[in-house]
């Protein structure tokens, strides 16, 4: 086995550095690679890189400053990606939507803040899910020493 040849430089080399996670598109030979850039120990920037395989052609990179990607979920149409983000160092959560066409990536939403919970019920984990054409955000918190969830429509 050999790595895929990069046609631009005519060499076989890794796609990128600092990859936190990756996932295949549900309906094409494209990888979403999530990479992070840190400023010392603090997260400074998260990037979503969209890379077609084997050509290595790329959609424009999406850069999220001071945001950590917590969860992402594809819509059943396989053309809209919902990304759940958390502000670095704060209990603030937001959802970003990206729509893909054959040749382009369209950023669909601004910074939409989600409920933060209360002092008694601080959210410690959150996930995002599509149900038909609606997005739901599901945070977890502790209540009476039990893991508890809440469900919010987006």
C-alpha cells in the first residue's frame, strides 16, 4: 500500500497536520478533516477541511476562531452539515450550518447561541441530531447525581 499521490506536487505525503478527527461525506469520496491550531495550551482556531479523494481537490476551508467542534451531523439530503461548537473557556454553545453543492460550499448560519443551563444544572456535554428537517440539540447535565438530558429544537 502507498499513500495517495498529491497531483499538484507529484509526491505522496500526508494530507495535513494536527487532525483532531475526520469523517467521510455520506454520499461522495470526500473527507472532512477537523484540525486545531493552539496558542500555547489554549485552542485558538478550529478548521474544517473538505478534501476529495483521490484527487485531493478541496472546498474552501472553514475557519472557526475560539470555537471547539463538539459534534456534527449530516442532514438526510447529504448536502447540509450541522456543526455544534463550544466557545473556548466558556459554557457557550452555537450551531453552524454548511451547505454543499457540486462545486461549492455555502456558509448558512451566523453565531446562534444556545441555552447555557443554570448554576445548578451546568451542561457538561452536548450533541446535535437531525429529525427530518429539524435540528435538535441535546445537552447532558447532572441532577441528583444522575445523568440527565434536555432537548432543544434549533
